[in-house]
């Protein structure tokens, strides 16, 4: 792999982490030269990474400069609709198609999640992502998995917005445990229903937080 490609991928991940953790908040202006200095990287891979992030919908490139993409309530509703539909279908397929390796991975992640305390919000987020990825792989449809990963990427900032409101996390964790059980028990109807409830509850919390924000 060419060095420039490696540097671009590294810059992409570093900037993505800043955006998703809200270190670079929605609407913040981006100075690519300043960013390259902060990341201690050459300007070209940083610029290439920003173009990739713009393609992913996380950076905006209007005529007057460059900004972290805002969180639009209309976009939120469209994202919610898609994830609700696709993740429910994915859970159903996983319950029907998961092989023994898939079930072993889900079982390990289930155990990892039960070992975490509610205040370990960052780790809970990471395990949540791993569980969704494992379920997508267990559905054995590469295109579906790629699509879901993109939509999960767009949802990451929303996670960080709601993490301070920890009262909803125990219910989210419990839903994951039930979901893994349903997949292991080969119950597609139950798996789909639990996943849909889980996604709906997450976006309901996001809507509540957005409604309480000024402006």
C-alpha cells in the first residue's frame, strides 16, 4: 500500500475520532493547515482525509470554507428510518444464518458487555458497535454489512451526545443481551423485534436531547 494512502487513512481516523467524540463539534470551522499541525502530519493526507469525510457526510465544503457537518433534525429522521428498517432485517437474517463462529463472537461480546459498569460509557459504546458489527457479519450479506457500517458511522456523534444521559444505558445494555439470546436461539421474529425496539429507543433519546438543546 503506498505511503500516502496509509497516511490518508491515519489522518481520516484521527479526524473522524475528533468529530465523533465532539472534540470538533457540529458546525465548527476547519482549517486544514492548522489541523495538519495539530495532527503532526503533512497537509496532503489531511486534505485527502477531509474529502473522504465530506463524502461520508461528516464534513461540509461550501464556497466560504470548510466545516464539521451539522446535525440536522430532518437528516436524523431519515437516518432513523433506514437504520430501523435495515438493522431489524439484519437481526432477522443473523438469527437464521449465523454459524458457530458468529455465535461464539456474539457470546463473547455479550459477556464483555455484562462485565461493564454503566459509568464506563466509552467502553459501552465500543462494545455496542462491536455487537452491531458482529450481527451484521452473522447475516452473511457483505453489502448489507457495509451499508450498516456507514449508517452507524453517521450515528456515532449522536451516541456521544446522549452518553451524558446515562439513565437510558442499562435498558440499552439489556436489549443487547436479549438480542444476542434471540439470535443464539434462532428466533428471527424476536431478534428483529428486539433490534427495532433498541434502535427506536436510541433515536427517541437523541430527539429528546436535541429538543432540550438551545437553538
